[in-house]
C-alpha cells in the first residue's frame, strides 16, 4: 500500500473513531476530528518530502483491478500539480475545523454527522487529485456532491435547501455529460488499445476531429460548471450565501479547483487537438468571467456574495492561463489555484467571524471594525489585498504569470484581462473602506476581537499569503515539470520571441 493510499484512508479512519464516541460528547467529537485532520496533514507533508521534484510523470503510483470486466482500476499517482492541490486540501481542513469550532451546532443533524461529512469530503478531495484512472476519477467527482449537499442543506443558513439543490442539479448536469463522453472514450479505446480508463494510455488514442471535439465538450462543460466559468456559474453565489464559512472555504478553496484541475489533467491531456480548436471560445468565456465577476462584486452588499463573485473573476484568470497554452500561463494558473485557495479561506473565515459577531452579512453593518476589532479587521484587510493581487502577497505572482503567459500568445486578451485588476482594486478597497474604517456603526461598539483559537487557526493561512508572495519557488519548482509535461501532451510550445527590427 502506497503512502498516497494511506493518506486517503486516514480521514475515513477518523470517521470510524467518531462512532466510538457518544453523540452527546460534542467536545470529544470535535477533538477527534481535528486530530484526524492534523494527522492527515502531517502525512501529506511526509508525502511532499518524499516527492522527487524535477521529475516528470506520476509518483507514488498504485494500481489494482476494481471492475476487471470493464478495465476499471483503483489507480492513483501524483505529479507536482496534484501534490500542491492535495497539500492545499489537507491544510485547509484542520484550519476550518479549528476556526469554526461551534459551526456544527444548531444544524439539521448532529455535530457528529457534520464532522463525518467533512472527513469523508477530505478523503474525496485527496482521491480526486490522485486518481489516474478516468472512471475512478469520475466516481469520486460525482460522489463529492453528497457530503457538500448535506453540509449546505443541513448546516447552512437562509435558503439552504434551495441552494443545496441548485448546486446538486448543476453538478449532476455536468457529470452526466462527462459520463456520456467517458462511455464514448471507452468504446473508442476498446477498438484501438483495449478497454481501459488509464489516463496515460488514453492520451495515445487516435480520434476523428468530430469525435474528439464532442468528447472534449462533455468533459469541459462538467469542469466549467465546477470551476465555475461564466455562464455556468449561477449556482455559486447562492451556495456561498447559504453555506457556513467552513463549507464555503472547502467549496471555493478546494472543490472548485477540481474543475480547473480537470481541464489540465483530462481536457488538455486526452483531447489536445480539440483543446486548440476551442481555445478562442474558452478565452472569450474566461475574459467575460473576469470582467463580469468583478462588476458584480462591486455592486454586492452581502459580504459572502462579494467573495463569491470575486472568485468567479479569479477563476476566469485561472482558465485564461490554462488555455493560453504557454508554460508561464499554465504554471501561473496552477499557482493561482493554490493562492486563491488560501486567500479565499482567509476571506471567508474573517467574513464568518465578522458576521457571527455582528449578526449580519451586510457590508454596511461592519463600519469601523478597525477601531473595535483590530486583529479581525487586519485579517480581512490582508486577505482582501491578496484577492486584488497586491505585490508582496501570493496572488500577485500567479496573476502576473498568467497575464505574461497570455500576452506572449494572445496580447489583446491579456490587455482586456488586466481590466480585472483595476476592477478588483475597486471592489476590495470600497469594501475595506465601508467595513473597516470610519466611525463604528451603531451596534459594533462592543464586538469582541479574535480569540486565541481563531488566531491560531488563521495564522498559517496569513503566513502563507505573505511567504508565497515573496518566495513562491518551492511551489513553482514542483509545478513546472508537470506543466512542461502537459504542454508536451498538448503539442504546444512557447511562442518564439520576435526579432527586433
């Protein structure tokens, strides 16, 4: 059994441990869940230390027959892209558990069920980034909907049932299209290389142009829903407003990355010619997402809605970097996935603390927090500055790489994309001005600042936002060999510099 499989099993072992405790002993349930997540994170760090950077291809590979009659296998392995996303996932789970210590109480089901959903979701997040059998990936991709549905619908607020159902329906629609493409892919493989779902073997299939285009669309639409990319984004603001802060962190910080990860791992790797065919359309959709999300964020009065629309804009940047088909753009997009996960986590957690103390999610109700709750205000401020890609914070490096990588091939698209930076300054700075500065809004005078537990929870996220802003090399060194391999699979190369006149 590889260390990667052990990593996937650890949260499930934590679930079993939760059943050994009385459902009324909520404190012990919380401690067991937190310890389980910390052990999982420590194991992921050990995995990263044993990972050989600079090596292309998958590492920690393990393969066992699962459904032999259809060539389906339990097959896992990771490259640098999967590794950094797994580390993001395993770090954010203990962060959200510690930050939202009392979030499980008052839900439709018991606190134990809440933590079981979180830990099961963690296993699936690891598995979806580790799967190298396409059918195994699809099963986890769809199964992830179940814990998220119950976390939103059972422990959310407001119109939580409607938000959970909308999330489920959108995701199932995309998943059905992927399933149809997956069946077609298997049938096509059977006549050439034998029935298999191995992603490396399938990348060598020879498909007609029409067939490849149809299969690409089946996968891409499913991933665009998950990402989310305009116009398939409308489930996200509703879910973000209704979900708890912890669920929102995992939803936008990790789960949405499955969409953009799938574009890299499957759309480009399996359908390189179709990827080039649809690149102009996808770049247009990415630019619309960037500008549309930013404009909608400017007009938001609800703080969770604001963060949701900023994420739509940011995912536009990520998709733009992926389909620019340059090494800088692809590396920047992958780094952006990691950095967006941390900045979104900090934003949602800070917003959650602000909302729970104030009893409101309206931005106008948070005036003057800098005077009353300085630590909480500074947390939100730093997270906001990272969201607008301020130099010195992590998102700046990734956004810069995406735009530079795009400019070398699509200069007009890169110039249009930079308008998203200007708009980001507007929606972040206007929110900071309203929520943090000026005189305290009536009702804010006696709000409590962050406690020790909350400070411990948010500290690693803030430190990473700063550290990766100045020194992103450890992440980039792991990403670059994997992105070079994807570029080779796509038959793409960086544009040659134009000779000076």
